[in-house]
């Protein structure tokens, strides 16, 4: 799902969710001071990085793609940088050792040692 962050005014950021099901609304509802603007079909949150970084919002939208409008990118470049870092970390594939997996050489070493010990 895609989530658009939009500059609204000096106090609020608009959040437009691609879908508005019960599960999709959980993250936005976890943010204090959020408001629904029915005429625009948009949520507003406080104009701050802490509102965007809210743990509940991140957890609920961890697999979503965030996009910022041009004005928000200019006014708060750290939000774009933070989102880029988040996307990079989410897309990083851990190495086999980071996942706790054995590479073929390690398997061979362990297997060979185990066989030798059994033969003795």
C-alpha cells in the first residue's frame, strides 16, 4: 500500500492512505492529535517528525511505501531522508551468516569432522 505525506500548513501534514479498511486505519489512529478531514478524504497529523515516526504508525505500515509531496520534501528534507533510510533498511537482504544459516563450506567442515569422529 502507498501512503502519501502532504504539506498542509505550518501545523499539519496530510496523510492519504491508498486504502481505508479497518486494518489500514490502525496506524494513523495511533497518532495523538490526528484528525480526519472527510471532504478531502485525508488524515492530518502534527507537522513534526515525531508524528511521522510514531512507533504504532511504523509498525502498522512497515511494508508500505511512503511518498512525500514536493513542498514537504523542501520544507522537511529530514523526513524524506528518514523515509529513504527506512526503505533501504527494509529492502536490505541479510547475509546467510546474519540469518544464522550455514554456508556450504561450513556444512562440509562440520560434516567432515563429525564423520571423522565417528570413525575413530
